[in-house]
């Protein structure tokens, strides 16, 4: 791709990425909820996203340490993720009512996990659907004869 | 047994084992995981019957609804991909109309159906909004990538733009109920932020280990014997094709 088109390509990519969220906000029939409610929800989502991905990353680091003969990698990864998770949790607890009406932080975590199920399942289904839609066009090896090859 | 403990043992533990077992089966796939993974999936699927008092089962009820919409959608798109002018794995002539029918059926379900077995209706509404918005975004991103970076194939990008427009159209038809629009966008942003942070830390750990790798030992130049053997293999392949070495 010519360099002159790179900023335009990145701008187009960013616009395409934000197309879905912008459309949702545009079509929303009511105005956004209270900023405090939104903030607490966002803090919980950040924390749950961090914890769930950390679990996956620990498994990845276990496989990495095993395959590349780096036995200390999962230990260091676990330590770093635990430390950052602890600091992140403390900071979120300080900045807002992270636990809400739940009986315990663990109960709140599982409630939040269920609360995020629609987002996780929606994204998990959207990725293969998007890729299959693209594959409908790319299933053949045919080239555009009208366009000349670049090299 | 307390509902929380029952949910932990009959839903969350099997769910964790199912995910771990799934990854394990994709890799080496030990015998234990071949038994344990389907059993864990079964336990998760029947969680609304085994732990009906737990609020966690709402996620499984949602999963049932997702399966009813998602399976025909994925099968229909799969049939469309492997029908017609495709070099490998072509399906018979009935593939394309069946695929179109399944995709249309799924689109109709997405727009008009709300599963009655999902107790919390907002969960389903949020799932549909995320699915359609994410499909629109992913299709639009793939369209842009394809138009900018893939030469001599531009005429093949129409399904991606059709996917983005179609998902947006379905979202407009379905509508975004109440105030869930901003909530859903905030949830996705928060999830991406938290997940991205964990990913970044993991990459940092791997980088710390990989940056101290010693330089690989320089190999000695090929000997006369090596060169002669390579020349013989090339000559044989040029004359007889690749099967001569098989």
C-alpha cells in the first residue's frame, strides 16, 4: 500500500471499528443512564474483563513456559497479574461502590459475570459470523482482470 | 446444599473445565479430557435444571437462546461459503438455497423472537444489540482492510459491505430498547479495557523472557557433499516431480 494512503487507511479502520457502537448510541430510544451508575458498571466490567482474561493468560503462560523451557514464566505472570489485579481492585473499590448490593465481592463478581454473558456471547458469535461473511466473497481464487498487478 | 455452592460445583466448575478441556482437545487432547469435556458441557447445559435457584443459570438460559439463533446462522453461512465457485470442499447444489434459507430464518429470529425461557429479558436484548453491532463493526473493518490492502480482489468485497449494511438494518428493525444502548457500549468498552490490560501484562512477561535469548550459533557453510546432495534432489524433482522423494 502506498505510504500516502496509510493515514487514510487508519482513519477508515478506526471509523469502521466505531461504526457499531456509534449506531447503537444513535438508535438508543432513551438517553444514557445516570453517570454514577454507568461509572460503577464500567469499573466492574474492567475488573471482570481483567480477571477473566488473566485466567486465560495464566494458561497461555503455562503452555509457553512448558514449550519454551521457561518454568519461571507462569510464576512471574501469575505474580504480576495478581499484584496488578489487587491494586486495580483496591483502586476501583476506592473510586466507586464496586460491590453494590451484593453480599460479598465474590458474589458481586459472579453476578457481574452473568451480567456480562450477553456481551461475551454476542462477541463470540459475531466474530465467526463476520469472518464467514467475508469468506463468502473470498471463497474463490479468481482475480480482478480489470486491475493490473502491482509488481 | 447452598445455592451458591451448588452453582459453583454444578455450573462454574464444569464451565471452567469445559473451556480448559476445549483448549486441551485442540492441542494434545488427553484421554481424560475427551471424557471430561463433553461431560462438563452437558453439566453446564442442564444447569437450569440442576441449580434452578441460582441466578447464574440465567447465563445458561441465554446460551440456549444463542444456540437456537447461532447454529442455523453459522451453518447457513458455512453452506453459502462452500457452495458454487469454490476450489475445495464444495457442497452439492442444494447448499446455496438451504444456506440462504437458514440465514434468513436466523435474521428473522434475531429481529422478532425473544426466548420465553430466558427469565431476564434485558439479557436477550443486550445480546442481540451486541451481536448485530459487533457484526456490523467486524464486517466494516474487514471491508476497509480488504479494499485498502488486498489488490486485484476488490470486486470480492461486496459481502463484507452487505454484512455491515445488513446487520445495521437488522439493528434498526429490532431497535435498541430503553437505556441499554449506552450500557452495552460501556460494557464492551470496559471489557476490552480490562482484557487489553491483562493481555498487555502477559505480553510484557513474555517479552521479558524472550529479550534475553542468546544469539543462535552460526551454522558452518555447506560442504561439497551437502551441495551435491541438494543438487541431486533438485535434479530429481525437476525431472520426476515431487513424488519421486516420497
